[in-house]
C-alpha cells in the first residue's frame, strides 16, 4: 500500500498556496497517496480561478513574483493545481470553514470533497507524514 | 552508457523534474534505462531520494558544468 501524506492548510496567501502543491506533486510523483485539507483562510485557495496574493503589503508585488517565476520556469498556481489533480492529489474543504466564509461547493474546484475534522483525522491517523501549513 | 530513453528536464526547477520523471517512467518497461538531463542543482539530492522511494535503480550520476546527467534503471 502506498505511504500516506496528509497536509492541513489554514492560510490563503501565495506562499501557503504554493507549498502544499509543491510538496503534494512531489509526493505523488514518489508514489505517495496525498491528502490536503483546506481550512479557515486556506479554503479560498480551492475557489475556481483564484489568484493568491503575497502576504500583507507585499501583495502589491504579486505580479512581479509571478513574472519572476515564469522567467525561471516555475509553474504558476493554477498550473500547479492542475498538475496536482492530474497526479491524483486529493483535495478537501472544511465544511465549517465553508459555512464561515459563505462558500458553496459549486465555487470550489472540481473533485473537492467536503468533510469535517473527524473524517480528515481518520485519514491522518493512518498517515506516515503530516504537515501543517499556516 | 546505453539508454532506452532520455528525459530532458533542463530549465525546469523543483518539483518539475521529479514530476516529469514520474510521468516518463510510466512509458518505460522494467529493466530499461532512462537518461535524465537536469540543471536544477537540487536534482542531485532529489533524484536519488526519488529512486530510494520508488524502487528504481540509480546507475550513475555525472556532472558536466551545470548539466547533471543521471541514469536510472526501471524496476
């Protein structure tokens, strides 16, 4: 059975957006089974077509960062998201956060499963690696 | 070294060489040798780690300036 890798993402900024995708695509490429749970401000990262911004005042320079990444051939957020999905990374939305943020399932990227902490912990309990990104 | 296929991952940064590698491997058969070309310095550590996890065998790694040339035998 594949080794399981679980991540929790609680922030929605650019850096917190990219990290689970980099880790997730890599782990899936190494043959691991990957589960990512988005909660609180992290939830908006699952919104269709979202473009995450750098944190705080740096948000003004998000475009510059995106250009720089393109220049060194690092894929952008949406591209990485598509890559992760293709590799079979599983995405989960926290049901309570959806209620708090007024988010509907139709607004989330296709394939997102909605669940609560208990269901995610059930996966995480049998997981070899767990990371919290927040 | 004899090879059955080449994956040119030059110009790609982590994690893309590993992602491309995982995709390429699906096209190959057991026992075949893949040559990987990379210039992301992280590949020197990342590819052996990937081999360790996936069970494919790292046969050799050579460096020519910035170019890293790695030979992997499919499990």
